[in-house]
C-alpha cells in the first residue's frame, strides 16, 4: 500500500470496532477452559452470561443461593482439559514429516540454519495449544530484526488495534498492533506496528503526538501476517475464527449451570430431615415467623424474620422442621411428634444421568469420543467407526497446522534471501488416539465380535505401540513375535479345535504351545530377535526363525520317541531278567 505518513497515522488512530466482539468470543472460551478463580471470572463476559442465564431461570432469592454454591475454578474446566488433552495429540503425529525443496544448493546453505533456529514446528505447537483452547483470534507475523533475520511474532487480541482483509477475506491487507513500550531521556513512548503488502512501518507515540519512525520495504508482495487458524467460525463473520470448543459452548454453559443446580439441591435433597413437635415458637415476640420487639419510646420495632423459625428451612445437613402436633380428641396420636424423613433421590439420580449425557454430547462433538465401548459390546463396524470419529477432529486441526507451517517457512525464506521454495508439512494422519486400557477393551471386544484377524491385528499393533511408545526396542520385538506366532490371537483350546477341524497342523500347534520356550532358546543360540538378520528382508528373517522353531519341534519329538523306546527296552529286559 503506497501510503504517506499522514495516511498511515490516520489509519493507526482508527480503532477496529469488531475487536470487542472478538474479545467477548474469546472470553466465553476462556471461562469454559481456563482454571479461573472468582476474582478473575468477575471481569469475563463469559461468566456474566452464565450468571444471566441462571438469573433468568430462578427467583432472586434462589439466584443468590445458587451462586453461593459455585466452586472455583468452574467444574466444566475439567471436561475441557480432557477434550484438549485429546486434541493436542495433533502435535504428536506418528507419521508426521516435514521438508523444504530448494531451487538450488546455495539457497539451502543460506537458510538451513535459520530455519533450524526458527523451529517452526515447536512454535506452532506452543502457540497452537493456546489458540485451540481459547485464543483462536491469534495472528502470526513474520517480522525481521535490524540485520534482516526473520523471526516469529504472535499478536493476541489485547495487542491488536486494527486490520483490513483482502477481497478474499482470508489474507490481511494490513495489520496494526501494539509493538512495544519504552522510556528514554525524552520520556516514555509507545511504538505501533503498521505492516502491509509492501512495508514494515513503525509509528511512535509521545505525549499524544504520532510520528512515523521506521519504513522498511520487504520483498514479499503480501502482508507478512496471517490468522493462526485460517478457518472462519461461520459464513456470517469473517473475523471470528474456528475453535474446537466453539460449537459446544452452549452445551458447556448448560452443563455448568445444572452442575451448580445439582450441587445446590444435594445440600437439601439427600439428607434426612428431622420433624418434631413445637406448638409455638420459642421466641415470645414471634408472630407468624416475624419478630417485633418493644422499643424505649414504647413503640414496636420493624418486623424482621424470626431466627428460630428461619432455622426450619431446608438448608442442608441437620435440617429440623418444627410442626404442630396432631392430637386426636378421643385418642392420643403420637405421629408427628418426632421422626426422620428421607427425601426422595430419584430426581437427583435423573439429573446426574442428564449431566452424563450432556458431557458425552460435548466430547462426541469435539473429540469424536463415545463411551459406548465402556457400556456395551462392540462389533466390527462400531470399532471402525469409533477410530474414524476420533481421527476426524485431529485431521481438521492437522490441516490448519499444515497450511500455517508452509506459509511461515515460505515467508521466512522469501524474506531472508528473496527465493521461493516448496515446503512440505504434514502433522500426521495417525495418532495414539486411545489409552492402553481403551485399546485393551477394543481388542477383547474385537475378538468377541468375531472381527477378521487382519483387523484384530491392527488393534493389537496399535495396543503395543501405545503401551510401549517410549520403548521402540520392545515394540519391534513384540512385532516379530507376533509374526512368528502361528495363531497369535487364539488360545490353546481354540487351536486344538482348529487341529480337529483340519485347519491347523500339528507342528504349528506344538510351536504355539511352546512359543515362549522356543523364543528364549533361539535368543540364547543366535542373539535377540531384533538384532538377528539385519542384513536380510523382514520376510526372510521370519522364515529363517520359524524354520528354526520347526527344528526345535523335531528335536523334542525325537527325544520323546527315543525316551519312550528306551523305556520299553529297559522294561522288557527287566522282565526277562526276572524270569531267568
């Protein structure tokens, strides 16, 4: 943008009106995901909305009492932590890979160390954890120092002053943000950055006076700023950015409200109430629950609530209710003089079920998590669906990171040496989606459901990779053993049935029954399974080891046959000797 100093300063002074709405949006996310205490919540728009929803639902008296039962940080944050823990797996893709294709060797030599220092992947993970949580409006700027060396800057909403998007509504035409503060011999000053498709500009503010102090051209041809999340929240608003929790903010607010209601109800709805006879209030000045006492001028004081009678309200554990006793004219009736009343808890149980349903809805719509496998047997289709559902949100986040990574690296190299490069960035398509316990359940469920062994095999491999993800040597050894086992997912009893059916050889059954012993013998004689045969293919390695196992079977069966023959001969000899 070809702007003179006055035009730049005019734009700097203009504040973007929608930044306030963007901050309100982030406040809603923050309240639902950040562990904030009462004093911190009071300044948040998201907290005001929760209180307003309660205020509109109950009486003034109950509103105050419900608020008193809120605990801080809000309970909903624990659910957010679970969700974000799952989603942050996007930064640990099992098959993640990155690369840069340079036009020539010189370009690589000039920028390789620079890119290493920038550590784009680590930057994206660090900022991304915050952006996906409650800072979706974060902006990434590729800046440069006095020596022309690029570096990354994160502009949060509290620093953003104004911006304008291009016609496509995705890229910035320019961005204005608070750069820095400082003090020198002339006093305090503030610096404001104005970056567009041609220049890095810095405006200095001293004592209310604005002046352009830096105008440095760049060679990009576009503004060196970009939304961290390039996906808009909806089609109506180009400014608000997508966040994983945005679609369930309403449900999360409902969960938090009813959590407070339930906690409030628990204090009077689950404890026994003592009912005892008290024909009159013990306070002589009490009339129908109001107390008015004589004053010095002879008049009565303004009526106030009787403290004795007030104690009769449902107020938690130890509640006691005073009632008028029932006395029959003909016969004394002692009922109502003193008894314990246990309140019904069905409503509380129902509400807990509803809360569990709300929580499951929130998790399903953010992580793809579904607790069906914890409650019922799963079939093959359900297992496949579960795995795919867990991957979908991660694939979406990975796509955001991929596109951002490519833009950042291309921009940094272009800024440094004015060379265009091809950047490959893939944050992965495979992740450790489930815990060891969940995978164990899936494995058992897959067998029970009669899934094909090829699919059971996939779950098993994922299980051991998850269980031993910090121990690749053990993973490799178990993978080899799995390939050597003639029936890795069948019990011995099942193998005997296979033998009777003619679908398994006796030799293979013998190896199955003695598998651990044969593995140990092979490793004593040839070294570890992992290190053996490093100069041959995996298939050749498995064939050699398995053929060795067959020789073990032959050795043991021959020894058995020889031993039986020897015993028979010894027995015959003894018989002959005794006869003689």
